[in-house]
C-alpha cells in the first residue's frame, strides 16, 4: 500500500521548487559563466566607479550558492565526467549534472505515480528522465566532434599560412581563434588559455585531443611535438600532414559510400519487425498479443529480438573499415 496522495503532494511540491531553483542557477551559469569579475566578487570586494545593477547582487548570490553546492558534493565528481562535459562545452560542473539527473528521476517518479496511481509508470518515467541528460550529452559530444573534424583541414591550412607569413605556432593559434567558427575557435582558445596559465604547449594539445578524440588531430599534435623537439620547417611539415589528412578524409568518404547499402539494409531489417508488429497490433491485437503471453510462444519474440541484435552488430562490424 502506498501513502495517500495528499501526503505526497508537499513532497512533490518541494521537489518541483528544488528543480526550478536548479534550472534558475543553470540559466545564470549559461548567461554569465565566463564573467571573471563576478567570480572574483565571491572572494573579495572589488570597488567600482559606476553604480551596480540590482541584478548583479542576485547573480553573485547564485554564484556563491553554486560554489557551496559543488564544494559539498565534490565527492561525486569524476575526471571522466568532467572530460565529457568539457567535450560538449557545457558550462556546468559534474555535481550539477549529477543533481540534474537525480532531480529529474525523482520528479519523474512522483509525477508518474500521481498521474497513474501505479508504481510501474513512475519507475518508467523516472528511468526516462534519468537517461535523457546522458543521451543529450552524448549527442552534443558527437555533434561537436563531428563539426571539429570537418573544420580541421581548414584550421591546418590557416595555421600553415600563418607560419609561412612569419607567425609562431602559438601566434597562429590566435589567428585560428579569431578567424574560425566554433567549436574550433573555442577549443583552441582553451589551448591558449592553458598555455597562458603555465601549462606546456604539448600538454595543452594533448588535452585538446582528449576532449575531441580525433585521430587526425593526434597526427597533427605528434608532428608539432616532433618539430619542437628536433626542429625543422614547421610549414612544410604541416603541409604534408594536411595533405595526408585530406586524402584520408577522401578515402573514408568513399568507403562510407561503398558500405552505405549494407548499413541501410541493416537498419531496414532491424526496424521492419517492429513496424510489422505495431501494424498487427492495430489491425488484429488479439492475434499478435498471443505471442507476448506467458508460455512457450513468448520465446519467439525474445529469440527474434536477440537474433536481430546480433545481426545488427554483425552488419556494423562487417561494414566498419579502419582508415
């Protein structure tokens, strides 16, 4: 037996209020995450000659609240999650990301239970709310890395031209930051910032590769590190690396075109059984529902699902070619 809905109502209201406060905190983070002066105000008073706006006080209080929250729950943070958030360029901390998932799951469970008066829909809604941030994070990372991959050749051409014009490698990175569009400009701005804070150029470039996970970028970083250690004409080396990456991209595009039929066939064969089952549920639900009743017939859809999964994995492995 579950508690009365009127008893759970205050709990649900408290969870909603907490979630709203978290969203407000994140909105302030997205709007003013890079304002250094506001972060310094957390630790020391900075006098100003002009009067401050009233909104600054509220934003400063939100910054203090975020710092206390992250400091208290820092034990739940991890380096892997921090790298993933950096790869997606999300201006939130690991603690805030974990709290978003937990609050979403709890709120989904309470709403699902209050709407359906059953625990199963609540668990299902809580699971969906808990998984959605992770799916969206992975999608943001993949999308950003794909855009970075498409811009990499243009970046190398720009750096090579700047080096030939007499710029150093670090100065050529400034040109990339000024001339290129995100995410390339944002990532190389992070490299310049890390170097300005005392990190070596080699380590800053390795951190860039850790965020982007790009094999072509690793080839560039290796070439630059070798040039810094043994010397040589950096412009010529970058030109050779650019041509190599351009040819690899062309070959990879050709392979994707040649294997597109196999991949498309795998998608069709995977989705076709689900479409047929859904169609049968519409035209004859009593006929198809017998497959999902407890008994020997239940082994048929379970076995079909396992075989479809194995076949999809096999097709992906056969159509995957390393370049």
